[in-house]
């Protein structure tokens, strides 16, 4: 395995959250927030109010910058993120996940915990020199982020929607 389970989950959550800002915005309501939390069940404090949703929405451009930065710039983004969180590191085991590190206390705001987890996951990406696993979707009409965890580094699209759209377009082009 390329990365540990907690690193993969933090990367998947950050990519998903950053991609919710793409048109159409898929983090516009509390229902959307519920769906995000169902897909990525964070432990600890979740206020589930309008302020938390607003703060989460405002985190998306920063996550996008962090995820798509070239390797050396990614380190700067990681350091900036680490300066912006209040650390209370502890090792935990919960919800079927084996022992892993939580860098921020469970009572800190959700956005702070997401920022810390993303920074720690990206540190693993930097240390493994695998920043090429994060890229912009190959679909000409999409700006979504692709997290390629495939063995052969073949993932080019951010979603099945983009994959299917391009497969159909290629098929139609071949038929002409």
C-alpha cells in the first residue's frame, strides 16, 4: 500500500471537500453537509450549524491550493496550515480503525481538524515524493481534483461522470 489508511481517508476527504466548490456547488445546504459527514464520518465536535457550514465552505479554496501545489510549494502550504491549528496530539483507535494519530483535540472546530489532517496527509505525500498523484481532472470542462491511488497511475478524471462523458465523446469520435 502506498499510504496508510488514515492518510488515504484524509486525502479523499480533502479532495472531495475541495471538489464540492465546482459548478454546481455541492456543499450549499445542511443536507449537503450531512452527506459529506456520512461519506467522511469525522469524530469529535461537530456543531452542525450555519457557521460551521460557512467555515467549511470557506476552507475549500485553501484545500485546493494545498492539494495542487507543486512539491516545494506544498511544503509551504503544509507549514502554513500547521501554524493555524492548535495541537493536542494523541494516539487513538476508534470505529474499526487501528491506532492512529489525531493531531488536534476532538473539541476543536471541525475545519481545524480537517486542516490538520490534510496537512499531515500531504506531509506523507511529500515524504513519499508522490505529489503527482494529485492533479486537475483531464476533462476539458472540469476543474475538479483527481486523487490517483491506482497502482499504474492511470486515473485521469475526478469522477465517473467525467470519465463517462469522455468515454462517450471518444466513442463518438471514433464512429465518425
